[in-house]
């Protein structure tokens, strides 16, 4: 079977699009404050602890959900974050359901601009890793085990293995979605040629 120049061009384009789709990284979506959302008062959310328990990457999405008559989201500078100064925001969000795409590494500082809310703890420092930074314990060298204490047992003491966080389910889901989209593009291209 010989292909025309148009068919070859179409197949080449499909291949490039498939490769592009397969390499796209789908970012994680984080609802700030989890079930409590972006609030103060009864929910008692410690946003510092919440953010420090996450690993944020470029391409991730922060979702701020809140009552827009009682809260907002302001992206601010580091000094304004520390002083809870809402007068000079870098960006203002006030829909009550804001999705913010993380576009680069570094720190992103957010506060609530309603009077007293930031000082009451409604502020968050989102630290986004550089691409080269390790994101789990498996990529770090384990520290040596401490010297064993005197023991009545004879023989070597074996230190426990370090606990690692597996990203396999997340990688499988993201790669599975990319593979499905790639296969779809290839099938559509093949059907078009027939």
C-alpha cells in the first residue's frame, strides 16, 4: 500500500500530536484546606500545616473554595504576607471558587483580604519545587542507621528500610489518560485514511 503525500503529512502530524499529548504533564489539583476550604472560625484549619504536607509542582492547580461574601483570595508579596497587608495585591480573586494554575517554581503567598482574617491565620505560603528537586524519599539517600545499643543478642542488627512514598498510582492514572488520548488520536487518523 502506497501513501500519498497528503496521507504521509497527516500521519506525520498525527505522530507529532500523539508524542506531544503523551508528554503533557497533567498537574495535580489541590483544594486549599481540603474539606473545610478557605475559611476561618469553626473549621480551625492550619494552612501552614496543610501546605507543608503537600508537594506542589509547576502545572498543579490550587482551588480556593469559600463564601465570597465573607472571604476573598489575594496573592501578595512576602512582606505583605508577613504583615497581612492587603493594600497592594499582586492578584485578587473573589469568585468563591477560584482555580489558580501554578506557572513556575518558588513561593506563592495568599491571604484573605477581609479585615482580621489574615491575622487570624487565613493565609498560606505555597512552595513550588524546582523540577530538579527530589519529591519523595526514594530519590534521597537514606541516612546511616544509628549505632546499635548494647544488646544481649548475638549477630548483626539490621536497620529498618526507609519508608518511601510511592507515586505509582498517580503515574499510572496520568499515563493511562495520556495513553488513551494518544491512542484516540491515532485511531481517528487511521479511520480518516481508510
